[in-house]
């Protein structure tokens, strides 16, 4: 039976929406700190997720799942860290670094005893070299501490992905994601209020556009589209669409924000993107690794 084009369209929408998160975040960061902006982003996403998280008994039961509770904690903190990094680097650099995620997944899977193909290790090596090139000489694209913070956020996202694997199965593809968003919001709320006080609400239309776009497009819609598409195509095929996020973010960063792109950032970014693609395609025969790698920033594949 021939696969419909609709799931692939949904995956493309998810990748594009995630890629929009970095430039939209930069717009909001002009008027709000990273942590308050992330809290506003999650508050918007929570409003959209609320009906799916509380709509039925199965979804509400997820609030009692230790795996989902821990995943929500990791998810919120990962975004706090990631956008602290974004405040110190360009849109392009932050987006390209996300491309290292499949390589990190492969390394973590190997440490946990899962088999990783030789082809994937080639991709891991390429992505690692790419990240080292960027970290060693970010040039005008950001500071070394900004690169370190951005890479550190990926490790927290990695914890989120592996924790989410233990979430209970549900009939609704949006239930786990919606509950995770609400838990993440509740987790970061006291942290942001304690360290920064209430988030600023007197923002310009441009800044609010960045916040609303992140919450509705880069968080909720992206997760919903990924959940639909990833459940209907193979993990390796879905994983290819992960690269749309860094490509989209980098293209907007260069084209609209005028981000400087030195040779080190360009070469490192290409190595990261190529390496992540090799990792995903190299795991066609190992579903465990492929499913996590293909999950990217979305839902575990079915």
C-alpha cells in the first residue's frame, strides 16, 4: 500500500515550525530575558494543550506517571538552558548546533547497550567534528560560553527523550505531549519567578508575535504535526525531517537577521547536518535507536 503524502507534509510542517523557534525567540529576546520569555512561550502552549491534557481520563492519568513528570521537568529546563544559549549566539549558530542531536542519541544508545551501526558512527564522528569546529571558532556568531550552553541544553533534551520512552502508551498522539507541556510550564514557573520575578507583559507587537509564534507554532503545532506524521511513516524516514529545523533556522538567521557566517561555522554546520542525516539513515536496521533519533523534538514514534 502506497504511503500518503500527508504524513510527510505533517513532518515537514513540524520541522519548519521548530526551525522558526530560534528567529521568533530572537525577536522576543530583544525585550525580555531568556527565562521569562520561555515561561511566556510555555504559558501560550499550555493554553493550546489544556483541552488535550484534561479531555479524557487516560490523558489525566498521565499526570501520575513518574516518567511523564520527569520528562516534563527535563523539557522545561532544557528550553530555559537552550534560550540562555540563544541569547549569546546568533540564530544561525543555535539552529545548526541542534543538528547534533541524532549523533548524541546514537552515543547515548550505545552507552545504554543498544547496537549502533558502523555507518552511524561515521555520522557521529562527522557531527562531533562539526560541533568542535563551531565551538573552537564561533567568530562573530557568538561566544564560546553561548556555544557551551547551547550544547549543554541538548544533553538535557537527550534526558527528556530517553525518559519519554518510558511514558505509558495512549490512544491520543497528543496526550503525552500536551501533559508534558503543562508539567514543563509548572516546573519552570517557580524557577523563573524566583530568579527573575514576573515576566514582562508590556512588550511590543513584534515581541509578542515572537512569543505567540513560539508557543503556538514551534511548541504546540510542531508537536501535533510530528505526532501525526511520525506514527505513519518509518522512523528513519521521519528522522530525515529533523534536519529541516537547523536548515530553516540557519536560512532565516542568514537571510533576515544578517548573521555572520565564517568558514568555521559554515563547515561545522555542514558536517553536523550531514552527520545527523547519516546517523538516522544508518539506523534503519536498529529500530530502538532510530525511533529515538527520529523523535527529535517531538513524540516517540509508534
